[in-house]
C-alpha cells in the first residue's frame, strides 16, 4: 500500500463489497490469476495514492508551467 496522507482514509473507513467487486471486474483483465477483494482494496488504495500524488505535483509545478 502506498503511504500517502489520504490513501489510508478510505482503507480505514472501508470499501463496499460492490465497489471491490467492480474493481475486480475492471482490473481482472490485466492479471493472470483471479483477483481477491483484498487485491481490489490494494488497487483502490494505490490508485487513490497515485491521484493524490498527481494532484500534489500539479499544485506544486502546475503554476510554474503556466508561467512558461
């Protein structure tokens, strides 16, 4: 699991079974073995961390890019 400030929030509150099942349905095509709900939770946490990082980088460097 990626340790970004916001990634743990969703993990602590939990994901619905429906959300995890939909995550499995979406990502299964990229994996040779069957995904579990724990795999889906990890995927969701990692995607949350990725988008939080992208948002942080955009805030940090996005304004500099606009000035150029």
